[in-house]
């Protein structure tokens, strides 16, 4: 994805911390409400430009993992006090446990159940006994809506605007498409337009508790938590409209409910640590 690689330097004009304020608040509430013991050390997998971290670093000591060194560079500037580590959420192993682990919109980039479970396994491996793992995809099957959005910001002589066109050509598979058209204006007023296609994953949290899913999750260490204490959080969470959208008021659908995060308390760690 160009946005997270060669265009990463434009990320602050694509999305700013305000864009993530209400979702960061939701994450803070979940981490406070679930689990037990201290809530100090928190790991975010797929931390991107660090917009969540910008808000959450007031409450936690954060370790931020992302597969893109360019996005980590953007986040370092915004969150100089956070620990930043390059790694893939499916495979990274830091050799230590945290009070909580969460994956927000980055989990959308996992498009197969195998990859999804690998990332859940990573979360599990890094969560202490009694800790909390939280997964917050943009959509799950039950909440998917085709939509278009736009946004972007100016900063000095640079400006960016984007159109985000989200649709699902095949409702029977586990993916949907986000086509981004990104226009960037440089100091010389030339506008460059780039098309960036993001293939994203679409899964049903309700199906995670079926016997077949449970078998697969057993391999990821989630059997006990699913059997005994699985929790599906259904708290609505609104993404803030961007400044541009608020200024011109022309956006048709600038934000939407995000009701289906799913969250497991990892009290199964005791069992696993004795294996
Ligand atoms: C939408 S951005 C995340 C924005 C972030 N929530 C924030 O607060 O700024 C998605 C990020 O997921 C990262 N990503 C995608 N696949 C990944 C993977 N397998 N492991 C780690 N990071 C991944 C991308 O590099 C990108 O930085």
C-alpha cells in the first residue's frame, strides 16, 4: 500500500490525531473496564502514524509496532516518548508481556482467517495473565456498508485531499476493497494524483464462537477465554469528521457507528503457560 510506504510522509495531511479522539477514548474505556491488575504497559500492533498513541500516551506507557518503517518514522515525530518497533503483527515476538494489547484499524489488513488468528496469537503471547486484548476492525460482516468519504488537510504550502470509496464486490469472500484516490499539492502548485487500492478483511465475530472457529482459536490459545469469558463489546464509537468535512459541510456521510469490536479477557494464559 503506497499510503503506508512511499506516501507515508503525507499521512499527517491524510489523518490527524483529532480523527482518532473518540476511538482512543473507547479503547481507554475498554482497557479500564476489562481485565484486572495494573494497566500501565500497553502494546499497539499496527500503530501506523500514532494517532491513537497521541491520545493514549497520557494514560499508558505505550509500545508501538508497525510493519512500515516509514509510518513508524511519522509516529516517532508525534510520539517521541513512545517505544517504536518494526514488526509484523502476525509474527513479531518481543519476549515480554503487557497489561493490554490492542489492534485497531490495522487489523483490517489481515484478509484470511489464518492471518487473523496469527495476529490474535501475537496479542495472546504479549498479554499478561488477566490482561486484555482488544480487536477493532473498521467493519465486521454484520456492520459492513458500502460508502464514500473524503477528507484531507493543508499544511503550509502542501495540501492533500482524498476520496475513499469502499465496496464489497463479492459478499461471499472475506475481503472488501477500499479504493483511495489521493491528490497531493506541492509548493509549486502541481497536483499529483495517486490511486491506492487497499484489500481489507471482513469477518464475523459472532462466528468466532462456533465449534469450528473455537477449534481454530484453540491453536491461537483462545480456547478457554472463548469458552468461559468471551466478550463482544458493542459500544458505539464515532469517528470524528475531519476538519475539512466540518468546514465545508458538504460531506454526505463523514462518520458512522463502529459498534462491533471484540475483546477477550486472557485468563487462559495460566493454562497455556503450563503447557
Ligand atoms: C490505518 S493505519 C493505522 C493508523 C493507526 N491506528 C493510528 O492511530 O495512526 C494501518 C497501519 O497498519 C499497518 N499494517 C498493515 N499490516 C500490518 C501487519 N501485518 N503488521 C503490522 N502492521 C501492519 C500499516 O503499515 C499501517 O501503518
